[in-house]
C-alpha cells in the first residue's frame, strides 16, 4: 500500500491559487515580448540629398515613442506620380527592423545610376514611409537639395541600418 502525502489547503487559499495561475501576465513579463509595429504618429522621418551626390538621398526614421517598436526592414520610397517603389539592395530577405524608444535607423536611396541617362524620369518629390502600411512623408526636390527635380531610373534603397555609414556603404558611398 502506498501512502500519499496530502497537504490540507483551506478552500479560500485554493481559490486564490487558482486565480493566480489563471491571471494575465504582469506588465514586467510582457515587456520582454516582441515589440509591436510602430504607429506612424510616433515616428519622425527625415531625408536630404547627400552633399556632392544628388542621386543619393539619405533618410532616417526616429521612434519618438516610449517603447521599442518595429518598422519594415526596408523603407518604402516612391517618386512623385510614378508607379512603383525603389527596390531593396541587397535583394531578397524580408522582415522588420527594431527601433528602440528614442532610437534612429538610417537608409539611403540611389535614385538614378547615371544622371546623364536619357531614360531618367524627372519628378518633383519623393515620399518615404517606414512601413508599407504608412502614408509616409513627402519631400520636394528643393527641400531635399537635389535642385528643381529628382532624377529617377531604376532606384534602389538600402535596408534600415543602425548607422549612416552602414547605409552609405550599402549604396557604394565611402
């Protein structure tokens, strides 16, 4: 015959134990969970042409929120009324980029390979969005510092990077 040890638990304590086991996780436990998508209103997007190379525009996104959040791995960059967006370089991959609270990420877009290319289109603005679901922020050519127009032909954009230098290297700038 086996003898089992039994612990006497008052009914009130048993009910408390059940409630503790079924209670939602605390805020401290959920702070380590994967961050949510960044709300567009919590982001600041900036863009400007790289001095000496108006075919390259440097962009940044800053999380003004109090918690880390996620943006797409590659910014969505569109040009005036042209169809399509800049393609990522290097190609492939998918995913998101984590922005710490107060953190900033950087990307570059090369709008045209050769400014003398006769097939290059000319637009008055470009729009940058940190996620494809966002409307983004538009910048005129004059505000970017590219002159009266932005030349566009087979544009490529980098993935979001943790530094400006890393974004510059990804499009071939030193």
